[in-house]
C-alpha cells in the first residue's frame, strides 16, 4: 500500500479537480493572515479619469504602481529597472501581444515569424493566431527553426510548462532581424533560485504568479527601446484605453507589503511560498518515487542571491511524463483530474502539465488519485 504523509484531511469527494489552468489560489491563506494591511478604500469620486500621469509615455500607469514595481525588483534583485520604460498591461497576456505587435510593426518585412522552444506555454499559440494578424505568423517550435527573415523568439524562464531555465535557442547573434521577448512570470524566489539580475530588452512580469492575485489582471513590461515601448503603449490604448486604476492601486498596495515583509523573519511571503512549493514538490516526488509509470524533470540546485543559499527549483507546474505509450491527459481525465495536454505545448501525448498552485485540499486529492493510478498500474503488471 502506498503511504502518503500529512494526508489525514483529504476529501474523499469524487468531484473533478481542475489542474489544467494555473489558478494560483494556493497563496490565499498567506494573504488572509496579512489581514487588513493591504485593504484599499476607493471612494466614488476617486480614480475617475482615463489618465494617471500625463508626463509619462505610458500615461495610464499609476505612479504608485511604477514605484512599487521598481522597489520590489530592487529588493528581490531579479531584474534591472533603470534606463527602461515600464508598460503596465491587463495581465502579461495583453503585454505579450503588445510586444509581438510592437516588434512586428517595426520589422522591415512582414509577416514576422514567432517561435518558442517546445515544450512552450500553450497560450502563446492563441495569442499569436487568434486575431489572424497579417503582421506576424506563429511558426511553432524554436528548436530547428531556420526560416530566413525577421523573427521573434519567446523565451520563458523558468519555463511553463516544464520548469527549466531557458535561454534563446535560435541564436543568430549577428542577425538584426531576430528579437526576443523574455517572459519572467516565474522568475521569483519561491519558484527558482535568483541567480542573476536579468537585463534584457523586453522583460514581462505578472502579478498573477508572484502573489497569486491573478484576478487583478495586472502585468508589466520592462522595455529598453523607446520605439518598442511607444508601440506597446499604442497597442494597449487601441485595445483597452489603458488598464484599470483600481487594479493598479490595489497591486501597488500589495507589492508594497510584499517588499516590506520580504526581509521579515516571520512574514516573508517568498519564504512562505518557497516552503509551500518545496513541501508540495517533496510530496509529489514521494508519490513518484515508487512509480515506474510516471516521470518528472529533475532540476539542478543553484545559489539564490535572494535567500543567500543554495536551493532547488519548485516550479508552478509539474511536467508529468509517462514511459508508456499512453494518452496521459485522457488517463488522468478518467481519474477525474483535468490537466493540460503536452501536445498543446508542442510536445506529445505522453506528457501533461499539472498546476502545483491549487488550494491544499485539491492538491492532496490529486496526490491521492495519482498514487492510486500507480497502484492500478502495478496490479496491471
Ligand atoms: N506568461 C506565462 C509563462 C504564464 O504562465 C502566464 C499565466 N499562466 C502568463 C504569462 C499570463 O499571466 P497574466 O495574464 O495572468 O498576467
């Protein structure tokens, strides 16, 4: 019999659990403990104008949010903010599209190829194909991409779905037509060691995956080039005439608390998040250990400049594989676990992406069902 520790409170419910999307509800408990310290009061007469700062190129960016973003990056040491523009977006989903649009519209010839190394974040496919723009064309997997002409490579590091640390793979250093968008949604200390202060031309961040406040729909881009930043701002104006001020103000308040507590012994969010993720990954690996059915990637340890010690990686998604020739997403669905098919991420049927950021009870039900799958498999053998 497989034994799982700390699973006394598992619900024996038979309901479907959805680990397909990465809804970051795992962090609710921390913010509940923080209580009213992030509470924002907004009166009927507040925040009514479209404009936040007419002297800023990104005039819909709330100055308080800009300040909180800079201070947080400074405190964590994960990205350079000096000499670049901050563009705020309705989630980094909007910003990614704005960046692809900006780079494409500034390219000499069109359509511009857009690629990402498989396995990639499946939403990039929809983001670049849904509106059928004539300016860019999704070309899929960056490994082996050799088309001539302008291209954009999307680099996600740590990667969604497989948690690996990524760099560009197309690599044409002398090619002015090659542009890169770095998506650093998960480059935060609870997921991965902070090994360097990133300093790329276009870097995307999302509030959703730092603190778990996905519902606020706030993301930001750090952009070096003026023309690219201008085009991104233009895109957002056409798309949504700016970004909700209520959301920006709330985000600023929460980021401020995040920064204030990030050196605290007792309230450090990153410490909390890191412990929680580590614990979940240990439990998951515990279930996997006895399994000859499933596989999980292994991650090297590295020195984390933020925590000041050598640590492992605990990604927001588990990239679950199987050695058998199975359609894993369907196998899991039969056990009432929804996951994202590897094929959607440019991979194969033998892989799925499973969110590690659900509420604790859901995560425990997932482990229980996975352990039972292993048992059924061993009986089959
Ligand atoms: N990039 C990556 C790699 C992500 O995983 C996500 C969220 N799933 C996003 C961007 C988008 O985040 P949001 O739109 O919520 O800011």
